[in-house]
C-alpha cells in the first residue's frame, strides 16, 4: 500500500514538473531599454534595493516607509526612474507592502509567471530596466480587482507636482502617440515609351 501511495505522489509531482517546464519553454527572453552589468547595478543601488531589483528579493513586511506614505504623487522605479504608479491608485492592503490597484499604464510593467518558493504567482517587472518590483494578485479592490504588491525599496516617491520633465514623461505614458500607419505606396510614374 505504501508503495502505491509513493507511486501516485511521484506521478503527480512528475506531471506537475513536466507541465511547469512545458509552459516555460514558450517564454521568450525579455529585452529592456536600460541594460547595465551586475557591477554597475551594484554600484548604483543601495544593497537592499539591489537585492530586490536585480535578484528578485523581498523586503521584510512592514519595513518600508512607503507602505504608510499617503502623500500625493508618483512612484518611480528606483533602478531607472520610470514612472510606475500614481498615489491615487494606492491602498492599504494590510499585507505590509505598498499596494496599488493599477499601474500608470500597462506599458510600464511586465508581468511574468513566477513558480519559485512552491507558489504559482505573477511577478511584476519594470518594463524599462527589468527590475523586480513585486507581484500582482487578484484580490485587490475595485475597479480592477488587482493588488500590485510592491517592494518599497524598489520604488522612489516624488510628491506632486513633479518637474516639467516628469509631467511630460507621465503624459506620454498615459497618452501614447498612435502607432505609425503603413505608408501608402507611391503612385507609379507615367509609363515610358
């Protein structure tokens, strides 16, 4: 009986591993606009931020001053300075990490399946530098039902009003220029005899 039990457990574990590895074979490598060597990131970032942003670490719950920040402004990626979240979408999730119900735009974050630590989660990366920000869960408030649970050490907060340069960048994120349409083919010239 014991042998049957272990065979069944082995089958479930084996099938789970095969299914997980099959899903990951379809993932294409991500490319980011801001690329630095590990040594450059280590020099640029404080140690705790480096561990979170570049090695998908997690800060201790309830340790970030940004968790209780109620100022009006914008949260930026500490690694590259990309605007990510508005304070208007921040809420108290009670989890110990700064939480938001949506990013400024879907274009500022990349969501990626994360099967580490024995869990099936969705990791959130900065779309500009690939820095690990945290995870997104489907237990957030209306209107999205999402909870972007972010590491405070991966973020930088700037109070409103931001600089003119910041406002322009945020406006471009919120109102992207329409994609260029395919140019019309030039008309054929007159037929030469």
